[in-house]
C-alpha cells in the first residue's frame, strides 16, 4: 500500500473511532462502575431505534409491526443472554408454553417443587411500553425468579398496543390471574400464596390488577412502574431524560402511553410540556395525588427540583377535556385512585431506580400506599436505571441489577 493509501486508512480509522466514541458517549448513572456496559447497551438500543426510523423513511413499513417487534426482542435477548436464541433447556426447570383463559402464557415449574401439592405462584406481566417485548425477552429473568424463590411462575403474553389499546392488555392479565386463582387446585398451586409482578408497563399492569383483585393477591411487586400521565415534568422526568436514553426517556415513555391510551401523536409537544391539562385540572384533587408533597427529596439529586413550585395557570382546556376520562381512570393511571381505593391492597414491594424517568411515579405510589395503611417495602437503588433488573447476569451484567434481583428473591423467599 502506498504512503498516501496508508495515510488515508489511518485518517478514516481515526474518524471512525472518534465518531463511534462520540456516539457511545451517553450519560451513565453516577455509581455505576460498568460504564462501557452501559454505553454498549444504550448504543445498541438507540441504533435499533434509528434503523426502524430509517427504514420507515425509505418506504419500508416500520413503527410497531411484527417484524420490528421481533428485531427489538432479538437485540435485547442477545444483550441479556449473549445469544439471539436466548437460553436453552434446563433440566431443573419444566417450561411449558400454553394458554390460560385463551391468553398465551409460559409456565415455569422448578423440579425442586415437584411432588408438592400447594406451590406458591407468581403471575408476571412483562414490560415494553404495552407495545414491545415478549415472554422470550423476559425468559432469563423469569427463570431466575422461578428457580431461586422457588415458585411456579406464569409469564403472560398479553395483547399489545397500539393494535390493542387500553383496557385490552389489562383484561388479558386479569383473565390469566383470575384463572390461576380459580384453578389453583387443578394446577397444584396455593391460592393463598399468589403474587403478581411486572416491570415498567408491567408494573403499571401489576398495580391495576391489584386494584381489581386486592384480597385475592398475597404480594404485588411493581418494578419501576409507570403510573400516571397527568404530569410529565416531575423531578425524575426532568433529571433523567438523558441517562441511557436507549432504554427509556421522556419521549419514548410518552409514545408508549399514547399507544396504550389511543391518543394522537399530534399532541406529543403538549403532553411533554404539561399543556394537556387545564388550569382547573392542575388545581383538582387528581393533581394533588401526585403533587410535590408526595416527592421524596432525599432521592432527588438536583437541589432546585426538591422545592418545585408547580404552575397551575396554564393548559389547553379543550385538549384536557378531550382526554380527561382516560387520564383520570385509575385502571389506566393507578396513581389517580383515591386513598380509599388503596385500602386493603396486598403486601407491596415497590422497586425504583434513581436514574429512571419513572422514579417518582414509584416513590409517590409507595408513599400513598403507606398512608392508606398498606404494608409497603420500598427497594430504591439510587444508582439504578430503567431496565436494570434484566442485567443480573450475562455478557453486560451490572452490579445494581444483580443486587436488585437478589433483594427481590430474598423478599419473596421470606414473604410468599
């Protein structure tokens, strides 16, 4: 190769290296030692999103389709397990794909529980903004929970938005949970040891199912749940929108809410600026249920945000009226429930992450449940981020993910 050719290769290599370094230079939560794991995770997911958008711009059907869902799931499975095919068979675990009440489920039964007549059970509702992911993506996590507790675990393949908006995903989760309770004897399960859990959108579904089946559930575990669409300017939305945005940021979370609530994307700027609620609604009892009095300042990193003065003198009244019935429905937004509706809810394990836009939803939920007399255990990880519990093992594991999984297992071992 000539000197000119060698120099050109060197320059192009340097440019590529600088570009890649800049692209992967995402904000990583303070206290997370696995900086490059976080950058790889974020870059992979952002690239995935950009590819879907690019194909759409070129005329290839994009957005949320069966094949983009498959692509996203394959990328995440590979990041979580190191293989696009996920985990193989496990001789210590019986895994069955079937249906309960007409809804697809994957059932995990540890061999260590064989022969026991009344086994504890968890019904798990996966995350993904009610729009993405599936039981395959969650396979590593649900296996871990089933084996380590040990317990039978039923992972629900509910129908997803936008094709199936609220309340269809919730109805699927309710049907499966009610089926498990009703048929506990036939399934060799203990109807007095039924737990429900889910993360992100699954955490929302957990809280909504608990409102419906409260006395029939022993434990609910909402993991960094999304619980309200009234205020997208809480401290956690403001502080955390730029931390590992490939996992979740304010815009992506809002798009999921809009898919789930059948709300037009044309209103996205209004929702992000809290212009979607009228001054009257901002002064209402509903707004007081998520007001700054419920914030936990010890978990807010930015001092000025610990003393937020919420403006109540703006908002599009017509837009507010258009969507109020959805926004204020406790089954759509569990934080809109009255305190009396929380009375009698089961033992609750709320898991929250300091660098998550949904942090304050979970913290407010924990505080309000405590006020209603519910037995609540708050597991807050200051250096945690959205999706961290996925990465308790595998090629890009995080210490905070390992601790979150271990702590949840220990809690379930002691209480289920």
